[in-house]
């Protein structure tokens, strides 16, 4: 099964004008499956937003406590694709689905990891507790905003030699035999997905099984967020 999947930290979709504009952009990109992070959806509005997406199935998942800091979603752009075996956490940071098409399937886990220096311990526990959402006998895709980098020289500008590596995430990927698709294609290239006033980082990534064949990996700048949209073809 060939698949093109996009991932995008939208930096909030509460404003309806922005949400309509983002949905319009997503309708035009070449991807059948779209993962969103930091939607700021709530239990009250997530079903309304699902109905606003008309091209296929959509799922929004929210925090049961604070909708202003989290929220993830998975959108399909084809009536020939469908999702089931859905699992999510209660913090609006993890959404796992099994995407089916013509008796073939992918196990896709969409994450929005905790952010900021103060949350490095929380980030450690987040990845440590991610195993039940990822493990599957089907081809795996782990994607989203990881809010950390593995290579402080190549994935951050300016480079930060003292930046602590996310060892829990590295161990998880080793145990599940997953690899960073962009870094596999471009071992020494520097491209960033998050743009702050004084720094840039490649926070948004795809990890897949080493047996998966990578066809393409692209970065798409947008006007609606400080993150780039990224797209992967397998």
C-alpha cells in the first residue's frame, strides 16, 4: 500500500476563519492522511470540527483538562480510506489509528509531545509510556511534533552542543526498529520545521519501520503557524 501522509502543528484552530483557511490548504496538498497537532480543540467542539471536514473520516482528540495547550487530529482525504482501532490518551497528545485501504493497513500514531525546558522530565515519561500506542504487527508510522531533537548540531540553529539528547525516544525507536525518514534520506543536511525569533529546530518528524520504502519527504512553509507542514510518501 502506497501512502502519502502529512503532519502539521497548526498552533491553534479555535478561530473559525483560520480553521477554514487551514482546512482549505489541507484540501489542496498531496496527502491522503493528515495529522494535526496543537489544535486547541475541546470535548465540546471536536465533533463540530470533525463535521466541518468533508473529504473523509476525521477524528479530533482533546485534553480533558486544558484545551489551550494540546489537541491532536487525524484527517482522511479519501472515501476509500477508513480508520478503526482508535486509541488516545486523556491529555490530547496521542492519537493512534489503523488506516485501511483495499485490505492493506498502516498503524499510525500522531503525537504532540510536551514542550519547553521545564518539561524535559515530562517529555521523558511521555515517550516512556508511548509503547502501548505504537506496538503493532502492521507497518508503523510514528509522526507529529516531538518537541525535542536527536542531533543538536544538525537539527538546531544555532547548534547547541550541550542540548540533552532524548534518550527515551532514541531507545523507543531502537526497540521498535524505527528510523527518522528525513535523516535517512539526508544524513548531513540541515532543514528546520519550527521557526522562533532566535532559533530554528526540526521538531516535526516521521519515524517508520526500516523495511518501509521512502519515496519522498518534503517541507511546506505555511502562513498559519510557526511550524512547517511536512509530508512523507511511502
